C-alpha cells in the first residue's frame, strides 16, 4: 500500500485522510497508517463493503467481518465520514443503523458543516436506484436473483442511472470550503451531474481502481469509463474546483488483475 500526499491551498487548515474502495479487505494496515499520520478528518469515498455477492440470509454487516473493526478504529483516530458507493447498494436499513452506531457519520446525499468546512456525500446512482428497487419490491436484503437485478444490468444501463444530485444546488452556494465525496469519477465531466461545472472546491472520488493495470501513467480499464479511461488517479483541475481520485485499497475485478498499480491511501493537506 502506498501513501499519496497532496498539498492544496485552502482557507482552512486540515489534514484529511481519504480511504476508498476497501471492499471488506483487512483494514488493519490502513489503520496503522492512520494512527501514524493522525489526520484531523477521515473520509471514506465509497465501496467500503463488497456486499452484492451474499446468497445467505445474513445482513452484510454480519457477513463482512472486517468492516466494523475498521470503522471503530477510524472513529478512535478522527471524526469519520462515509459516502455510499455502488457496492453500498446492498446495505439494508439494519446495516445502515449498525454503520451509524459505530460513530461514523453517513453522508447519504447530504452534507454537514464543521468549523468552516462543509463535507457532502453524493450517493452512487446505482446504490440509490437499488435502494428504491428494494423498497418497491418490499424486500430488505438482496438474497436472490430477482433482488440482484439492478447489479446485473449492463454497463449502458448503469450509465443511464442518475444520482440524486438536486441537493447540490444548495450545497454549492453555501459559504465555506466545500468537499464532496463522490464515489464515481465519471460524475466529474463524463456523466451527469457534471460536477466540474459546480462551485465545489474539492471532489474526492474512487471506484476506478487506478484502471487496474497501469502503463506509462495511464490505467487500462475502469467501470463506467471503459478501456483507456481518463479519470483513474491523481488530481484534476476544473474551473471552480478540483477532483482527487484514489486508486483504492482493494481489487474487485475478476477478469483483470491489478498490475503496476499499488493500492493507495491518500492524505490531503489543506492550508
Ligand atoms: Fe465502485
């Protein structure tokens, strides 16, 4: 695992640790780094869980044993904020209650303000859509094929799903330095809501896993972007703010190995 640090000019002074795409991996090495760096804030930009593969009548929080020890470890280090990625679509209401009981603040299409810093969480369109699907079908847990339907849809279908971004109209006009956790980097300027056009100082994304295989500074593939994706890593400047993309802390792609692409824990020094 590689630690990557970015220094960003900002009217507030904070050290922020960005955890992304842990996917129920052992979080202890991440916690060791966090304890060493002692950030002011920890943000988790989605895909904390693996989620969707369960076939037993267990909730995800019972099945995925690495999640809760990791979150309890995080909140002992710093206030921790979680935004929901596509894999969090598997979480039922009971899972969400257990997540919140750890002391982590879940930002499900909302924001909080702390001492001049606003932190928002834009939930993945897939998670939002799947949650609505489950409510419509009156089922809490994705334990059968029917309930997994939105996850088994094609990439083109996923591209037609939209996140609930209406609240960003208010968020972007709030006073203070604005950070938005947005799991999908394609929301920056490939797919609605085109965050590049909003007055958001810093967007923090993940999801692309660095493009799985990296050559000459470029990734090979990313979900939502396809082959030779543009947004898989690093810092990207827009007219009103910038986006940092984490390469993530796990590998979930079955068919494509992760090569020349170390797992990444990001530290952002604001000030
Ligand atoms: Fe993802």
